C-alpha cells in the first residue's frame, strides 16, 4: 500500500471516502478480490488528499483507475 501516513482527513471527509469505497466495490461483479479493494481505496485516498470531496467523483476516479490498471496488467492481446 502506498504511504498515506502524513495524510489527515476530517471525520466528514472520511465519511465521504467510506461511501465512495462502498459504492465503488458494490458496483463490481462478484467476487471482488482484495487487490481490487486495495486499488480502489488507494485511489480514493490519493484523490481525496488532492482535495476532492465529491463521493461520486472519488468513486468514478477509482473505478476508472482500476479499469485502466486491469487492462494494462492484462497486456496486449494476440
């Protein structure tokens, strides 16, 4: 996991991040692996650390990053 030890969030922001995480994970087809949950959580933390507070934006960014990373990990199709 990335280092977020210096990050500080208000209780309201934590609630927003939690809602974004739960909604993003719930939108994935089952079963959802822990690596996907971790990737989504890291994206939400990183985006919130940059100042974003809209839960829909946090969710959307995390899912887009997950989709991009999954495609990159799959490599080129032959």
